[in-house]
C-alpha cells in the first residue's frame, strides 16, 4: 500500500510555491512603498533618494530573485535540465546586476554626503554576501552551465553548490534585517517605540522576508520536491563523460 504522505506533500507543492511568490513580491512592494512614500522616493543624484534604491535593489535582487533562481529546479522538475540550468543562471545574473546597482547607489550616496563606508555590521554582512554571491555564480557557470571540470568533480561540488546557494539566501535575508533595523534607528529612533506607521511597515517587511526564507528552505530541502532522475539525461551524461575523459561509451 502506497504511503499517502508523499502524495499529500506533492499536492501541497503548488500552494507552497504560490505562497512563496506572494510573500516575496509583497516584500518587494513593501520596500518600494517604504522608500517611496516614507523616505521621499527615488533618484540618481547622490541624495537620500538615491540611497532609497539600495534597499529596493537588495530585496529584489539578493532575496527575491535569488530565491526564485533556487526554486526553478523544484518548479520545472520535468523540463530539460539544460534549459533549467540556463534559466537558473539568467535569473542569478539578473539578481547580480540589480544588486550591484543597489551597492553603487549606497556608495554614491555616502560619497556625496561624506558618510563613512563599511563601518557597520550590516555593511560587512552585505558586502560578504555580494562577494560570495559573485563567486557562487562564477563557479556555477564554470562547473555546470559551461562545464570545464571533470564529471567526478562536478558531482562532488554539486551538494556544496546547493548548500552555498541556500546559505547565501540566509545571509541576504539576515543582512536585510540588519539593514532594516539600522535604517529605522537612524531615521525614527525617537518615535519607533510609539508604533509609528513607518516602523510597523518596516517590521512587517522583516517578517515577510523571514517567511520567504522559511518557505524557500522548506521547498528546497524536502526530498519529494527534488527533481526526479531522468534516464535519458543520465545516459547522455555517461556518454559525455566517456567522450571527454577517455574510453568508449558502454551500454548497460
């Protein structure tokens, strides 16, 4: 008799994916509302309005898009692995570009306002996240999208790559929470304890980011949501290995 638990878990999958997207998009929208309505909007002129691009780009790039890039291997479980790899890499590249724009905005604002850079825990964690994200993307490109390593090395690195991807999402969310707290203490410290609308909105944003991270971690670590093995792809992988490492393809 089949175990009903895996079937029940699989039936919940689309609902969990949908919930992650609603929560993630809500976090992006709330960031835009916070910076647009409470902090004066957006510009590229070295002012505080340029700084406002920083949190929006970080939440959109390093959190939401990075999470979705991880999720494509669960959502498109039965599509061509090559196509899924390409989509995974493209979304990560888009996230990287948006994140770099966010970093340039904050450094540009600090330079114009003569504010020191990289002195806070938020700054340290954020910079570490971006640098590691760049390294992770380049390694994924070299190992999987345009593989230059042996199949044995790729297979050994794959679990490390997956773990680092989820770890970077955790780092990005943690850095965002530090940044939210820092921004609130800088701007509304005297009224934060009075449950002002800006403070409440920022707190809700932090909760949404945490929920997004929990949903992504659950979806990516449950065994029944993993991409099922594809005999045709595995056969092609065996032939590729034998052709690139020597020997001749053998049939099982």
